[in-house]
C-alpha cells in the first residue's frame, strides 16, 4: 500500500517538475532595478563586449543542453549586427558564478552595449526568446 | 586528453525508461523481491557510472535490440553528463538499498522515489536532473588549482 502511494507521489512529482522546468527554460527575467544591475567588463568575460549587446553563456561539462544553446547564440550573433556571444566555463569562473548567483547551466546573460546585465535566462532558450531579450537590451540604450 | 566519449541520446532515454520501470517495481512488489530488484538497479548504475555507460545491461539491450530497428542517430552526445547522472542515481539507490536492508523502509521508499522521479524526467522530457545538480554542488567547492 505504502509502495503504491509512493509510486503515485513519484508520478505527480515528475509531472509537476517537468511542467515547471519547461515553463522556466529560456524565460528571460524582467530587468532588475537599475541600482542592482550587475556590470560585466571585457576582463570579466575574457572577450570584447559587443557593440550593441553581448550574449554571455555559462556552460559546464555536465550539461547536455549547453551545446544546442551555444549553436543558437552563435547563429544569432552572426546574423544580428553589433551582437557578439561568448561562452564561459562556469567551473573555471566560480567566483563570477557565485557573484551572479548562477545555479544552472546553461545560463544566458544579455548585456547591453555598456556591459550592464539587462536580463538572464537558464535552460535552452528558443530563438524568439533570445531575440526579444536582445531587442529590449538594445532598445533601452536609445 | 582524448576526444570525450560520445553516446547515442536515444540510448540514454531507453536506459532511463528501463530504470524507471525497475524502480517503480521496487515500490510496488513485496519484500524480498523489491530489495532484489533494487540491488540489481544499484549494480546497473555502478557499471554505468564507474565502468562505462555502454557496458550496462540496459545499454547492451539498446545496442543489440533497439538500435538495429531505428537506425543511426542524427547526432551523438557527450557521455560525461549522463555518466555523472548515473553516479547520482547510484548514490540514491545505494542509500535506498542500505535503508531497506537496515529496516528503515520509509527512508528506502523516499530515496527510491527521488531516483524514480529523476529517471522518469529523463525518459519523458529528456531532463537530466543529476546534471542540473552538478553546478550547484561545484559552487560550494573551491576553484580548481
């Protein structure tokens, strides 16, 4: 009897977790209040900032959606003017991971032209989610 | 280091599916059958995590029975994340086994449920829960020298 209850609990838990993760993946958060905004420099990310925006991806070895995310961001950076992307190994930059409160890989930060973190999302995002976040980051600077 | 090992992602889903069925049986079969099934699953996790993903009986089943019917994979995946996840699975099922053997049935059920949820998530939506844990754990350890 207890076993059946446990099995049902596992099924319910799985359904809920699958739904929660699906809803969360690739959802870019609203911009934090300006005073709290983090700023990343070229030194932080180990590459020049993009002229209009930079897509910063945090990856780790034990991460299967990281590759698909990288492919998507690289493609977007190639197609959109003034946007670059950089892939950071989270394990080699644990100080930055802690500072930014990154819990999952992949996590994608969208920086505006000045390096301010405009928004972020974890999990594999869809193309239109990244484009919308980019539009917001670039638009804010005008 | 040589090229990291690659695995067929569909094999991982099949592996997770069989694991989920075995763990579900652990929950609903009477003792001592459930403990025997759990011990088998612990052994399978140990082979996948500590020897080689392809060496586990579930992977052999996939390679011999399933793959010949579905053809070559569109792409391969890095073997390190799933292998780490198998290690996490080994941890939970080994804890459950010890709990059952020590008579702590409730603890055994709870640990089995965690392992089952992880296997079901992997089989159904391809989410690797063990992999998600990796960075969270790494944050608490000092940076590599």
